[in-house]
């Protein structure tokens, strides 16, 4: 599935909508930022390739990080958190 196909979709049981999904890699010399994968909770080094999803809920946008597309897809289909 193209990443743009996720736009407008909502995770099961959640009141939020995906605004955009893009491949992401945050590189800052001397600064190693780590965030959890929204689906699995596994730690992601943002300097490594991953997916960034921007979701909106009640007019507020937030960033969600995913290890890969299979994690994003599973979060949408199977994980009503």
C-alpha cells in the first residue's frame, strides 16, 4: 500500500485521524533521540529509518513513530489502544 493511502484512516476504537505518513530519519550530530514504536512499544532510534505518522484529534496534531509499515498497518487494524 502507498503511504499516502493511510491518510484519512483512523485506528480501530480511536477518535483520531491520520493526516500524513512519511518515511523519516532524524539526524542530529551528537544527539541520539529515541522514541517508542506506537504499535509495539519497541524503542526506535530516530536516526534510523522509520515511519512518522501525523495524527489529528480534536484539532490537535501529534507525531507517532512506527518501526515499519507492518507496525503501522497492525496498529490501524488490530490495536484499539
